[in-house]
C-alpha cells in the first residue's frame, strides 16, 4: 500500500492513504450520529465512532444464540466485499431480545472469532431498545422511527453521517435490497 507523506508549512508530518481521500476530507467534522464513544468488544478499549466519519456504515445489533445468528456469515461477506471501498459494519451485541446474548464481552468476542471469524468492528454488549438503549441506538431510533424488534436489525448511515435506511431482522445483509443501497451510497458524489 502506498502512503503519501506531506509536510505542511508548519513542519507537521501527515501520512495520507490515497485510497482514503473521501474519508480524509470529512474527517475534520464529525456528525452528531457518530459523536459517541463505545468500548471495543475484544479488549474494552474506548473507541470514538468519529473515526468512521466518511465511510458508509451499517450498524447492527447482534446476539450469539438467535435464529438469525447465522447472519454473521453474510455480514462478514459484505464487509469483505465493500470494506476497501469505504464501507464498515459496526456490531453491537445485545441481550435485549429473548436473553439470546447472555455471555460476557470476552465470551461474545471468542464466539464471533471462533464461529464466524468476524473481522468487522464489534463493541461491548449494550442495550439497543427502550430507555436503556445506548446513545447511538437512541439516535437511530429517533431519526428512523424504527426501533429494533429483535436481533440483527440493520441501519445504514451515509458518508456524511446521515441515517438513510433501516432493515428488519428478516432482511439478510447480503440481500439485493441492502447491497443495492450500499452500492448507491458508495458511489462518488457528482461534482
């Protein structure tokens, strides 16, 4: 991978990945949608979601013991297909529905890695519905008017941090309805 090193008038050295031009152009301003910090699932290190500004984002609530858990496979499939074009999936394990995510963060991380080899970012278990919903899901619910009714609800966010669509648990991540929307959002904006 080629990296460009730029030295500004003030002597600051900046490394730019030419493939992340769009991400860099909007990195200075973080949308309210992404202005949240969550603990990373595998090590509980705080992660600010502003690092994903400029990417097309799918936010999904997950569970390890659900009839839809096999959707991890198609989530990983679309993540692999689109990640180099500026797409990311953010997974949020939750025990809100049917007590289907009873494990600790460590147990959930091991399950995701060992069973589905999940590579997309996953965050610590939290609530995604009701009064206890984490701040990102509160915003997703408010903006779309759609509260997750079960595990594996999906929300799409454009490169500017606007929430553009939501999909219920029955809609598979690699379905035409979702992939066509991702393709549309990944297209460069006309000047």
